C-alpha cells in the first residue's frame, strides 16, 4: 500500500511522529512536509502548497494528514472523491488554551476560536476517518463543539457533533524507543538526582510553577541537579534567563538537543521528570523519559491520568504546586527507594513503542483502504 503523509508543521514531536510511522509501518509512506514555523499560515495555506506539489495523487491508496492544515481545501483542490483520507489530531485550536495576554480580550478570543477551530471542524467533517492522540483530547474537542454551537447566531449546524463522533476514535502516537527491556538510571550523581525538564519553553508548559518549586527545594537545601531541555521558540524568555542564573550551580544542560542520540544519552543520566503543563494532549517527552527509567511527577489533569498506569497514579500525580514540592522533595531525599517503581513504570510504557503501535496503525490503514 502506498500512503501519502501530509505534515504541514514538520518539527518537534510532529516530525518525530511522522518519521517513526514511516520507519515502522509495513506500508510505503511518502512524507510531504512544510517547515515548523508560522503555524497560522500553515492552517491557511498548507493545502494550497501541498496541492501544488503533488503531481499524481492517484498513485496513493490512502492519505494521512495531521491537524495543522485545512483538509477540506486540500480535498476540494485535488477533487478527491474515492480515496480514503485520515485526519490525525496532535492538537486542535478549539481546545488549545489562550495565552495569558488574550484571556481578558473577548474579541481576540472569539476570532481565534472561530477562525482556526472551525478549520479543525471542517477538516474533521471532510475526512473519512478521524483519530485523536488521546481520549482526553477527543472528549475536550467534542465538548468545545457544544460551546461553539451556543454562540452561533443562526443556522446552527447541530449535526456536526454526531457526524464527527461517528467517524472518530483514539489512536495513541508511537514513541521512538526500544520495545525490549532497556537499561536505565545510570545517574552520575547519586546524592543529587538529576531532574529533567524536556518540554517546549513556552507559557502553556507553565515553567513558572516548575521554577517556583525548584526555588522552594533550594531554599530548604535539598540537593538536586537540573537539565533544561526542550525546544525554545525564538529568544530565550525572561523566566528561563532568570532560572539559568538562579540555578547555575544545579544546571548540567541548558537548551534544545538536536541529536536524538545525544538526547537519549542525556536521558540515561537523569532520575526525575516533571511536568507542570497547562496544555498536553498526550505527552511523548514524558513517556520517553518514563521508559528510560525516570520517576514522573505530573499534574492530575490533562492526558496524564489516562497515559500513565492507573495503579501508580497516587504516587506520581499531584494536585497543585505545593503538593508537587512535597512529592519532589520526598523523591529526591529517598531516591534509592524508588527502584521497583521505576522498573514497573518503564515496562508499562512498552505498549507505546512504535514496534507495538505500528501494528495498530497498519490495521487501521488496511481496514480503511481495503488494501492488504
């Protein structure tokens, strides 16, 4: 089977997902991509550029597109009728939280919701099949459709919710780590366990709470080391500049690591991974770290209660930043007591490996296209 993969934002986890699927699927996948920048213009114009670049759409058995484009435009431009089309939601603009500066501006909020959220809706309606990367995102998306319908003044498309529900389901992303047992936890600093932050350096990952907790620990003379990884858009923001100064004695790594091998090498030195995110639909970076033997300390919200094993949620989830500080202090002071937990959590992440997940993707491709 030949599959055309459309990725309009080819960077970070989107790029990793596309490459992982291409590598592990038994089918032939051609990736057509655009650079990971100017996301609003990708929503507007990616369909036009993709349609221009494709010479022969008929050679494909299936199209797989991700969410940051207008799929309805693409289908119309290429007059696609019989070819099955999958839309995969890494994220969506209906549920993505507003930046702090927009929360009090009703005009900006309405423009954002209607413009890009509606594109997500029309894309979902035009697809043959829709997949969300977690039940959390799926449920939130459907809930936001109800909210959107309430503000439409007339000719409300009440039917769209049922139609999207009928064609949608959850399909977790694969992660590019070994399916077999891995060696982990070779921390160089046993007395000061290494805490890793491996998220984008943006407001929706809520670094302010993370740095507040670290300050509390430092004031109490709790020993730790720190690696601030993850992608940073443009210039380094003030909170990270301040953190670099405040935790200069603790920081072992500061900045995005381009090489996957170098990133994995750094992961092998760490002990604890923390999230304070406001927005997270799955959490590939957390799953990767847990697979490598990290103890996760995560907020009791978003996708985390779904992705992590239920029998360990009380140990690894927190309700607010004060509880995070308490749990993190306990882990740092008693790190050697968590060996069994680390092993159990690591094994539980095996199901998200591409070796395992690619079978589910291939099954869905074959079911939809009728080609085996």
